[in-house]
């Protein structure tokens, strides 16, 4: 089965007019998606469900000035991600990528395999990039922008210095040069990146009590895991999964205890007060 995407690949995006048009469309989609996901999750999950199990707030809401800065840097990052998206389309249009649309019997196996393989590659790239960005000089030059949000919210999810946004944006255009990938997998990866970023920065734990003893959930990064990275800096570098942190012994030793305190049904955990206070 072949999906007709001629409408997407038809224009020559290397021409300035077409480049600017698709860039504007991609930017609008990326930035508006960010605003909708961040605002929606904050309003519906953090504010309305934060006091009811299995959800548990990790800290209080942040002030509006912090959120405004996060939205501004997300705006700048959206420009960079949109540029990377146009580059991806030009590479695809030029026949230089391994991206395809035709489905065969083999894709019954390859689509899930390629999806999880892409996540593993992304996790590996991000973990080591993230550790490098925590070198003092690198942290001081650009990664500190993301860490200015000591207490995070869903709006923190795409708040990066433009250099850091660029280092993240190049991943998918490079990946599709070497990894055969169906168009559906590319879309699934983009959705996964957006949703997990919002959840893990939201300041509210969604994994239930006992998840740390579960053989599957134990390896998933959640809000508590990433929250400790923002609080302590030199631990919990993972993006989707915890295995690199476990293997490289960079997972915070107090993570499991803090997770249990915030998720147990009989817990009476004091919600941490944010230095940025309430939004």
C-alpha cells in the first residue's frame, strides 16, 4: 500500500518562496502545538487532578514571569525546529533519506522495531549530549537557560537556548539518512517527543505507586525522575528511559525514595514551595 504524499513533496522547497511558505506552516504548527499541549496539560492535569491519586504534585505552581520566559525560548526553539523540518523535507524530496511511504508485509515487524530502535538511538544521543551540556563551561554558555526553571512546569518542556534547540533539532534529519523509517514512524516519534517532554516537565507524577518495582515502568523517565535532574543538576540525564542513568550510575540515589513518598496512597507529602511561586 502506498500513501499519496505528492501534495507534501510536490513543491521545490529549496526555492526561497516555497521554503518560506513551508517554514511558516511548520513553525505555526510546532509552536501552537507546544502552547496547546503545555496549557492543556497544566490546566487539566496539574491544576484539576493534582490532588487526586494516582496523580501527585511535586511542587507548587510557578510564577507567570518564568512561564513568559519559557514561552519566549520555546518560540525561538520553534523557529529552529521548523527550519530542521524544512531541511528534512528537502532531504526526503531529494531522495537522500531512508524515509518511505509504501507498506509491505515486512512493515508488520519493521514499523514497531524501527520505532523502538529510533527511541533507543535518540535516548543514547540525548543522554551523552546532556551529560556534555552539564560540563561547567557548556552549562554556563547555553544549557543554563533550560535550568533557569528550577521548578518546572509543562511550559518548560521546550524552553531551550537556540544552540541547544539546534543540537536537538538535527537528530531526526540525520536519523532518516541512515535508518529506514516509514512516514508513520516519523509522526509517532514527533508525537512521543512532544508528549513525554510535557509530562516529564509538568511537576506532577503520573506513574502510580509501586511503579519502581515494575519491570517495565522502572525503566521509564517520569516527572519525579526529571524533576530531580532540575533540582540537583548532575543526575538523571535520561530523556525517555532510565537505563543509561542506571548503567552509568548517574541516577540519583534518593530517586526511588522520593518517588515512593509522592505516590503512596497513605502518604502525606508536603508539596515543595517553588522559589517562583504561583502562576
